[in-house]
């Protein structure tokens, strides 16, 4: 059985281990951020499930939220 003496690391090994630790820490931060975004969307979706069905199919409350240009036909 081989025992590793981590105190006797070379400079290259220390640098490699430090870089790997920094990359893993960054990946952990990214995973936590994505998890936070997912939980936020799930909370918003869950609140939306409590709304009545009519509110999901109703027209928008603002009159100009969907602009429609009238079709102008000119007969020559």
C-alpha cells in the first residue's frame, strides 16, 4: 500500500492541485446559481398554479400591450 505524503508535494503538484480546487469551486458556484434560478422558476410556477384558470386565458390588462396595425387597402 502506497501512502501519499501531501506535505512533500512539489511546486508543480501544488500549483496543479490549487488550479483544480479553484475550477471545482467555480463549478460549485455555477451549480448553486443554476439551482437558485431553478428554484425561483418553480416558486413562480407554483404560485401560478393557484391562480384561477380564467385569469390565464384572459386578454392582457393593458390595452396597448398587443398592437395591431389595421389593414389599409387602396383600390386604384
